[in-house]
């Protein structure tokens, strides 16, 4: 697993840098949701099980994003 981690981290940093050139706010929000996206990727790609607290965290983030999107729109 360690051999795949390095290139992914470099790619993530490069994606953040490119995104920040267009709008640092979007890059900052996406990077703050790293744990949520990693949990969902593990669920979908590797069929990992999520604990109840992890599911609650993912749901909380989804509800928070929906509320903030609704307030802006």
C-alpha cells in the first residue's frame, strides 16, 4: 500500500495547487473534506465497512454542505 501512497499524495498536492490558482476557497473546502471523501472512496472502491460514527460523520458533512448550498442559492 505504501508504494501507491506517495504518487497519490503528490497528485493531490498538485491538484490543490492548480485549484488554488482558480479559487482558493473551493480548494480549501475540498481539502477540508478529505476524510469524508477517503471514507466514501474506501466504501465504494474497496468495499470497506464504515462504523456507525463514520456514517454519522459522512451524513453530517452531506447535510452541512446541503444547508450551506441552500443558503447561498
